[in-house]
C-alpha cells in the first residue's frame, strides 16, 4: 500500500516547476487586453473627474451614502489604477481594483440608469477578470508586487 521509495523519489526530485510562460500570440493578446482595459478605465475616470459635480448629484439617485466622497474615491481609483494597468505596473492587482470599482458602478449606476454604465461596466469587468486570471501579457513595467523580506 504505502511505498516509501516513491516518497523518497519525490523528495529527491523536488516539486516540479511550473511551465515557463509562452511567448506566443496569447501574451500579445493579453497585453492588448491589458492596455485596452487600462485606457478605458483611465478615460472613464478622467471623464467622471471633469464632471464630478454632476456624477455626485446622480450618485444620490443611485443610493450611495456620502455620494460626493465616494465618487471622488471611485474616480481617483479608476484614474490611478487605470494608468497603472495601461503601463503594466502590477497588472493583476491593478485589474482587481478596477474590477471592484467597476462592479460598484454596475451595481449602482447600472441598476438605476442602465445603458452605458451597465454595458460598459460589464465589458470592463470582463476585461479585468481576464487580466486577473491570466496576467497582463508582455511589455510590463512591473509584473509582480513581492513583499520585501
């Protein structure tokens, strides 16, 4: 039943490494998705930053508590992490933050207004999910954020 020889072989051979990342078309497609999602989040953030007073007025209808403060936070997060995503700085983390902000947009503005916040937010969320699951592709400034030991 229990074979101690097989256990020793695993210890001596070590744990198999992950296969190296391929450098084919999939990495280029992931880079394209990352840049597209980052630029889209940046554009949405800048447009909402320019019309922040109007967005804060609409946020009352969406049911957000402290609408002025929360819209400022959401817009700044979209601009900052959208830029980081477009440049390829910690792509998975940046995509996750943009995903959370986008889901809040879909759940609030999309629920009440429909249209662009609902469809655009859902498309942006799908792009963020792809990046969180598969990574940011090629040409990144900082691929991972590792803690300093």
